[in-house]
C-alpha cells in the first residue's frame, strides 16, 4: 500500500523509482534476486492493462503495484495504480 489510515506505508515512494534503479528481493532459499527497473507507469484503475502487467514475459520479471493518483474520498480509494516494471539482472547469496 501507498498509505493506510494510520499513515505512510511501504510503497509510499514507489512512484519515485526510475529506470536503472535496483530492487532486491530475498528469496526463500536465501539468495537475493536483483531486478533492474525498466519503467514506472500509472494507469487508471478503470483502464488497467491486465495483459501488459500480468501477461507472459520472455524472461524473469518483477511487477510492483500500488495505488496512486488522486484519492477519491467518496470511493475511499485512489483512482490510479502505479506499476513498476523490472527485469531480473542477477542473483547472489545473501
């Protein structure tokens, strides 16, 4: 989430990632997967590109998704989603 009723959440600054930034994910086997950000895009929730985000890819990729854009108090939700697209660059022991 970008925020909660109690304040900022883990993905608050997700939209600030830029191409070339690295995202590290610790795997269950103890290795670290290093992903390189390709793009950060914002999509209206009512026009979310399912295939682009969840479709098959030619290699290992990562998608980080959170809410974004304007907060609609009436709906009690954000109108957009922020999506980070990244590809696996390498992995290493923790």
